[in-house]
C-alpha cells in the first residue's frame, strides 16, 4: 500500500471512524501482518487468530486514542509483536521455526506453484536458513526484505534509532548468509 | 550474491510455506472483522431520522417567528403548531439516543431504543441481500449481549440472557428464511445467492465462536439450543454454496467450499473434545454402576460422532461436498444430543446431592 494512500486513509479514520475505510487498511496490511506473525508462531491457525486480534486492537486504539499518521505502519507492527508476546505468555511455549526438519523441504516443494518450480530448492534452502536464524535477526530480515519496510519504519517498530537498525539488519543478513553457506555444503 | 539472496527472500513472499496468507481466509476474515467493527459503531443515521431532525429545527424557527411576534397568524396557528411540536420535537432526540443505546443489553433503559433502531434500518432497506447482512449483524450483536450478560450471573440477569438468546434465535432463523427466499427468487442471478450465502456462513462462524466462549451456569440449555441453531444455519449456507456452485461454474471454487467445510469440521472436532472432557467430569460424579452404564452410552455417541467427522474429512478429500456437509451436520447433531444428555445427568446429580429440606432446582 502506497504511503500517501495509507496517510489519507488513517487521517480519514481518525476524524471519522468508518468500517469501510478500516477495511481498506486491512486489505493493504493483513497479508504482511499475517506473514510477520506466521514467522514467529509457525502455525497457520494461530497466525490467523492473532492477525484478527491485531486488527481489532488497532481499531480500538484508533477510536480511543487516535494514531499518528506518519507512524501507522510501526503502530500496527508493534501491536502484532505485542500480540505474539501475549500469545506466548498464554501458551507458555516459544515455538520457532528453527530446526526445520528435512521433510519440511519436501513439503515446501510440494506447496510451490508450478510456475515457480524453477530454483525451488534454492528457495527452500533460503526458507530453511531463515528458520534457523535467531528470532531477532529473522524478524529484521522479514521486515526489511520480505515485507520491504524502510529502515526508519523498522526502527520505529523495534524501538532503535535508524543507524542501529541499519547495522542490525546488516548483521542479520550476514548471519543468514553464513547459515546458507553451511547448509549448501 | 547479496542481490540474489535479496531476490530469493522477495520470492518467498508469495509462498504458502513462508507465511503467504490464504486469500480465501483473508476475504472471510475481512467480513467477520467488518461485522465486529460495525458492532462497535453508533447506529447508522437513517435518512429519515436526518429529515425528521431537519424538519423539527425548521419547525422551531417557524414557531418562534409566528408565536413570539404575537401576530394574528401566530394566535391562529398556535393550536396546530403545538400539535406539530408534540409530534416532531421528541424525534430530535432520536439520533443522539440511538448512539447511546448501542452498547445496551436487555434490561438496560435504552435497550428498547436499540431494537427499534434496528427495526427501522430493516424497514428502510429494500434489497434482500442487504437485509441479510443487517440481520446477520444484529444476530451477532445478540450473541455479544448474551456473552456480556452471562458474565454477570444473577436471578434478574438470567431472564435477560434468555431474552437475548431468544432474540438471537429469531434473528438467525429469519436470516435463514431470507436466504431460502433469495435462492427461490434469484435463480437467474446466482451471484446474488452466493454473496448472501457467504455472508451467512461468515456470520454464523463468528456467532458460533462467541457462543462457544460464553461461560454460563444458567441458561445453558437455551444457549446450547442457540448454538445448534446457528450451526445448522451455517451448514445450510454452505449447502447453498455447493448447490449454487453445481448450477454454475463461476465464482465459487472447490477451494472455497473445502475451506468452509473444513472450518465446520474443526468446529465439530472442538465440540467433540469439550464433550469428551465433560463426560469424564460428569461420570466421575455418579455412582460406579451408573457411571459404567452412562460411559457406555456416551462412548457409543462419541464414536458415532467421530466416525461422522472422519467420513466428512474423507468426503472433502474426494470432493464429495454434499456428503461431507451431511456428515458434519450428523456429527454436530450427535454432539448436541450428547451435551443435552450430559446436562440432564448433571442436573439430576445436583438434585440428588442437594441437602434435604432445600428446594429442588427446577428448569
């Protein structure tokens, strides 16, 4: 979703809470928020439930407190992070996608659409390597290269300044490459 | 190498194993979310209400002009103007009051206004699909009211819980009837039927979830009956999708139907698990010979329900959707019967263990 569109929608929502406007925001962000959560909980059902919860919390927060137009993306992702933390607290488990078993690569290949089968094994390897990263690094890689957020947006989400965030993202990619090299040999 | 890796990461975006959300779930969740969000909104101000408010303000100006001047016209019109005020002025409070009434539950002062405003919305809507959407939304509100009331049990609230449950049942029954009517009338326009069926399916899923998480020790029978009814309407909506899909090969995909049926199967499995836990809890409270007999009876019910669920799963895999939905309905009916039986056993155990001299609980 283009930044200008988001700003306009959030501005409209702040002054006149309209479910239809909120639905447009959902359309733009739901796939990203779902993916962000999925990489943390590694369960489709949990990710779906938590995604719904994130948007409901966002709606309540917008209505009750309003939200800065400039930081809406960070606001939404922070809600998602907190929702996952609350989820872990409730479930008393910390499931990650580390130690992806060999059979899951077969599963990965099986779910790959026909038109994307070229280089699917490379893709599966990248997916496995991502799963082996520590959570903090994996989050950064997902936000930067899969969700394609800017460094500033990521900084607002994780609560660091832009320089520290850029360094952290670089380190995360270095770690990912190291794991990939190890898996490729 | 970094560019290649970055590209690989971007390519992961749309892969289902890498967190790409199912588009059908996204769409269905959107509908449920919208319904929940609308429930938190003030009632939509109808054009009629705005018109009345406008007329009323003009009426006030008119009255001031004629009456304050003490003209002969003012005196002449005083009688009819007074009558106009009696009719119109109370309506200026309509919009503000309806907004305040939105969060009310049965027993609250403004609850009647909330129900009236819903009826006004229905009466001003001519499109049947919109009526279904509205009624589904109102049924969802009733479910929320049940949950709120059930959380504060006392003698007076119990009556209100039953009132809310009854209204929910009436609303959802009307939704089903409207869907049947659309099916009958819009055969040449299957898209309309499909849209209506999707709305009902989403709504019944959301309402069932609310009822499943409603904890209550009283009005349990009524809530259970409402759950059964909601499930049945949801199943009926899926059946509509299946039969309409069979008539046309257009927008309803096998995947959508599979997803919808799988949701119902998961719901049946969850209910089955709860029932099994309740059986263990209930049979532990009765005497050993009675427990054995009860256990056998329950085991047979649960086994039949599990078989029905398994049949449903197998039928979905073979794309035998009609059979799958029939089996889901069968499983849910068996679970519902088992729950009723459990409830009656639990009640009779409670009665037997009540100290002598205390009045027996009546249903």
